[in-house]
């Protein structure tokens, strides 16, 4: 895996982090019941949709972060190694619930999007 970074990426990654920090501040100030990344992403989406922030200003930084996303999940994988019971039948049951829940959420989301598109 190449870790060479485009010269524009640090500034773009910094901009994405600013939205995350703004979401974190907003979430803690309003005592929102979900992680800071949710209002941060909502703010970023609003800025992109309204045209206040052109996508080209964060595109390469976001692509760089997405390409290395697996690194961000290493702690979760290591947590599984601390609990060997997840590797047996219990782990398969949990995996089934995760996959079934994901498929259900994606199916309902698809149905809602199609319904909204037909209505508009």
C-alpha cells in the first residue's frame, strides 16, 4: 500500500476534520444522542449540497481517507481477538444478525428512496 500523499490532501483532510470537530462541538452542546461524526457529516453534506463548499476542495483528501479505511478498523478486529467466543458459533450468529440487519436497512432505504422519487 502506498502511503505517499498528494500535496493537497493534508489541507483537504484538515477541512474534513474541521467539519468533524464542528459536529463534535454541536453534538456535545446540544447533548445529541449519537456520535459526533453524524452532525459533522450532516454539516459537510449541507455545505456540499448548498454549494458553499465545492466537492473539489475535499475530493482528494476524502479519497485518500477512504483508501485507508481498513486501518481505522484495526482496533475493532483486535477486540475480536480478545474474545475468542466470537470465533465460534456465537460469532456466526452475530455475523448473521449483522448481515441480515444490513440487508434489511438497505432494502428499506431503497424502498423509501424509490417512493420519494416517484412522489417528486
